[in-house]
């Protein structure tokens, strides 16, 4: 069974970059499992777990985050949600490594 690398990323702003990384991981024989943590736009490609699911795991809906237009608040909610998603994926035995790339907001 191949190892699973979970990619956490903003597919609205870094989608092309994550598509590139996903392809490289899969070329090496690993499975890439993508979790979208982007808030402001639509993802560049379809993730395994969408941003609304992450937002809800963090205690709020994606629609609400977009309406508030508060980047700091959105980052806090999505960070909390991503941590919850990571715990769940790990508990299910579907996480061998995590990869993420941050921009100016980390």
C-alpha cells in the first residue's frame, strides 16, 4: 500500500503550485490527499476535502468567512479546522506525511 501525503493548501491562490507538488508526489508512487484551506475564491482543482468542510471543522461556514472579509479571523478558523481534519485523517490511519506551503499569512 502506498504512503499517503496530505497536502494542506489554499487552492484559490496557490492552486497551480499545489497541482505541481501533487503531481511530483504521485510520480514517486505516493498518494496525494489534498485539503483546501483557501477562503476567497474557487479552487484551481478539486480537492479531496473542500474549504467549506475545513471551515465548518473550525466552527464557521465558508460563506460566513467570505462575508466577514477578515483575513485574520478566516486564517484562525481555517487553521483550527485544518488541525481537526488532520487529527481525523491520522486517526483513520490515512496520514503518513503532511505538506504545506505558506504565503505572507503563513
